[in-house]
């Protein structure tokens, strides 16, 4: 109920209370009529019936509101997890793949337009439509005068590389990390296709030398920020040659964060994760659990772990060792895929009662519990996105704050 409704209910209850008090004004110990007058008794029973009716109505309305408010959160929330689909692990393009991809002419035009937009007026050369078996997606590989680039099947830019040997690197190419931070933000403005630089935060600044002066390639990673959180799946990564600011590499990932509501509590999330884990990890006991809010992408990791935890732990769920140590596809391999969705989740880390590698501490698994629906929408054997970002920032090779 809203404030107005609560106030109205309060007024009704006050009215009932006053109505009952009318019989006690003369300090009587009961509310029955003192006279043996049939009219008085009729009035008494009529008023009593009204009081009971109104009181019942109030209780019914109030309980009804409470039940509705209580079930609205947990029963009327639309679930997002769908049964994962299977797909064939192959790099062979199907007719449907070709049909759903933009044409070569469209891909060429989009590539030319983008290169021109970022100041690289290079003539586009060969184009190849191919399938990435690992990610189960179709990609346009595009070559141009000084490098290569890739777009997805819809024509959205993903990656660009220009080898450093295409540039004449000056002798005094060294810059300081302070200068590198400034240049990185200038390059973000130049290469960001969405012109929303203020929505991104610089989280990593690395170099290919032991010192600032020795480095002839610098790398910067920008993640999109949402209040106090960062989405590592909406990122722009730039590599450049210092002094001349020649573009070396550029990659863009644009998996939008849905910024869903947090309804599930920390305690509920831990309980959900434990209940799920009890059905999967039957060899070891949980020694402790912790949880924190993060932004993670839906994935199939828990599905594979649930299918065969022994093979999952060995990394051989769909592959087996072949000749010369090369991994080959199993005959009964099954691959799963889910929607590309990025959500606010509880990253629940369950620690087990054993250690496999001494340097890593207790073995663990991280479940992604959707903070709105309470569903298990993925997981990771090491850490969630929040911990990965923390590790990236604290990496000794990251000189962003050093």
C-alpha cells in the first residue's frame, strides 16, 4: 500500500474504535443496554453488526494488501533464464549463417566508413566471412592497406590491428605514465564510436617495456561505469605507439548492462548457491561462503560443471588428449549457448574443505545469482567480474595509479 492508502486504513480503524467507545462513556463495564427496552437492544445488535462488518472488511483488505505486496516481489517477477540451446562445434558456415549476415558489399562500406571516421583512409581489400567455432559466432575478417579488422555478422566493429612495423618509430619515443594517461583519454575521444567518453573509466594502463622510457607500445583499457560499478563487457581497449600516437590495436566490446533491480538479499543468494552446489559438488563440503554484488554476463559454466564435475575440473568436458598432446573433440561432445545478457548479480563464492594448489588457497566456485530473479545464470571457477576488475587494477604492471 502507498502512504495515502495506509492513512485511509488508519482512519477507518480509528472510526471503529470511537464507535465502540460510545458504550463506555458512562464508565460501564460492558456495552450491553441497561434497560430492558427492545428498541435499545435492536440498536445494540445493529451497531455491533456494523462494527464486525467494518472490522472484517479492514482485516480482509489489510491482509489482502499484505499478501499482494508479499507475492509481488517473488511471484510476479519474470524469469530470464532459459534452457540452454545446443550447437555444433564447427567452423563451417551454414546457409542460415550466410543468410543472417550482412552482405559483402554492406560489410565493405561499413569498414570503409569506420576507417575514414577514425582517420585511417585506407582502401579496404579482401573480405572473408567465417565462423568462430569456439564462440559460435559469424565474423567478417577485413583486410586493409596497413592492417586487419573484424566485424560481427551484423556489421558492428569489434577489433582492429595495425602492426607496429608499419610505423617509423622515432628514436626518442619514450613518454611518462602521466603523459600516457592524457594521451589515452585523447585517443578514447577519437576512436569511441558512440561519443560518450564521460561514461567510461580508465582502469588499466600498461606498456611493453620495463620502464616508461623503454616502452614503444602503450595499452589502455576503458570500462563503462554505472554509479559505483564497472561493466567489463562494455569496454574499449586501445594500443598505440607513443610520441607519434600511431594506432596499434583497437578492440570494442558492447554487451549492454541491463541495470536490473536488486531484490534478492545476500543471505538468500548464498542459500540459493548452496542448494545448487549440493546437487553438483558431492565430493567435498563447503567450509565457508561470501557474496558481493557485481556485473556479470550470463554463461553456461554451471551447465558443464553440473554435467560432469570430474571432467570439468580436468578441463576435458568436451575434449580429450590426442597424439602429441593435442586436444581433440570427443565423439559425444555437446556444446551449449545462452543469451548474451549482462546483469546485476550476487557473486557467491563457495569455499570447499580442501586445497588443490597451495598458492591458491582453498578450492572454490563462484555462482552468479541474478539479483532480481534469484536464478543461477552462470558461474566461474575462480572469480566474478568484480574480483577480476580489482585484480586488474592492482596488477603490478598496471601503472594507472603508480
